[in-house]
């Protein structure tokens, strides 16, 4: 089924279709099963980008 959406379930650490776990415990939707399997990698990549983005980096944040 080409229009099926996939999710990464944080509770089960697994790719699941829409009909499984509740929205609060998953990431997505993703167009393919492979994209959903990379969900945590994508989160890490985005976090690294945001952490190094000067628009969101206040020099005072590092002065703990």
C-alpha cells in the first residue's frame, strides 16, 4: 500500500503502522518504513544542527 504512513514507537523501539500505539509515544508520520527506522538518527541530526545554530545559541547558556 503506497499511501501507508509509518511511525517510530518510542515505547517499543520499533517501526509501526498507524494502527498501533498512541500518538504520544511515537514519532512520525514517515512516508516509508525505512524513513521511520531512521527517526532517532534524524532527531539527533536536527538537535546537533539546532545546538550549533547561532540564532538559538545564547553565550550565557554555557556559563553554568
